[in-house]
C-alpha cells in the first residue's frame, strides 16, 4: 500500500507538469487505482490517456461518452499491415478502435480494392489504446469510433516504419474552393461513396471542395442519399474522416443527430455556406500595440469526462 501511495504521488507530480509524463505501466495503473477520487479527477485527461500504451483487458468493448469527450474500453488494434491496408505514423500508437470500427475499416479496405480501383488504404489515426483526449491533434477520436483514411492510395509494397513516419499525404485540393484535377480521380469518389454508404457510418468529413466535386460526380445517379453523410469541414484536404454510430452495448455512448440537409444531399445551401467566406477565419488585423497573449484555458481534467472513464484508466 505504501509503495502504491508513493507511485500515486509521483504520478500526480508528473501529470501536474513537474516532470515528463511517461508511458503507463501496470504499476502506474495500480497507482492511479489507489488515488483518491479528488486527486484523480484533477489529472489532465490528455496526459493520462496519452500515456496509456495498452488497452484494457478486463473490460468489455464499449464506447463511453461523446466523440469529443469520452473514452473507450476493450479497444482493439487495427493490424498495422493487412491485405488491403497499411497503418501510418506508427509512433503515435493511435491504431486502436472499438471492434466495430476496426471491422469497418478492414471491410472498406478490401471492398474498395476489389471494386473501386483503389489499391488499398493508408490509414491515419483511429484512437489511443483507451481512447480519451490526445496530447496533440484531434478534438474527437476519443471513443474509438473515428478513423482517418488518407486520400493517397497504398503503394504496391510494404512501407518501412521510417517511411510511414516521413511520407507526406497527398493534398487533393488547390485551395478551400477548388479541387486539384491533376490529383483527384473517380476512384477517390468511389472510395468515399462506399464508406458513406455503409449503414453504420454516421458521418464522413471532407474539405469543402471535395464535397463539391462529389456533388458534381454523382449527378444522374439514382441514389444520392449517401451524400447527406458527407459533411464539409476544415482540415480534411488530404484525408477523409469516418465516424460510425454508437455500437450495440455501448449504453453510455452519445450519438450525434443524423444529418438532415434540406435538399437531402447537402449539395445546396449547406455546401454554398462552406464554399463562401463566412465559416473561415478572417485574417487578423495588425494591432497598433502588441497585445499580451491570452491566458491559455486550463487543461481538461478527468473530472470533465464520463465517470466510467475512471475505471478505464485504472483497469489492467
């Protein structure tokens, strides 16, 4: 008990910023388990979850909370190599997801290679081993139901670990209004359509010009309902973001409302909004005097996450 209490004190100091947060070991999990609720709830969530290197092994698979404020129990790793996919940026250890998400990514990889002229998926971030907030990057991807897929086809060889860290994804747009026709192909469109057509998929996020191109490409198709799920949003110019619905058994997972564009596709007023200037940040005006930097917001703590996430971080 004394040893666990000392470990807990050391972890509290580390997570408070006095020393670098190291990866979580079994001893660390035991130390977190004996901490008082008051002390545990004060820990920065992104450091606690960012330090987890393994999933829970004694909790059933479930997504907990909302896409941007939650965690994951019973996470499963997407294998780094498959018959039609390769995982990128292995050092991040973000190839974890709810088993339903992992199965969907594998299915998309195989079916798009067999039917859509897409050579295989290069897969970016899913979630951390136990989900939760990340030290860098995404606001979502916290409950194991989000996956990023590069808009770069997989090469005909297995990439080395070094290549997976250094290769840059292909940007398929010229700017926030125009697709790059030298890069974009019908195979890109078929891949995204397939992903959006799966019933378990809730949303697909893409850069606005990609949505515009999909609207043009799909004209004349009998069923265009899949386009309603394809949502234009900032920062998706080299990948598309798959989000699936809360799986059965994840009783505390919170779905978003289903997309319901007025025209049934989102190719009308919704797209026009994103192709305009309103949603985009305006250039900052030069100030006469240098302004004092704003005080950063305090870090999100474990107290802000669903109560079940305490059991997730302390489980072995």
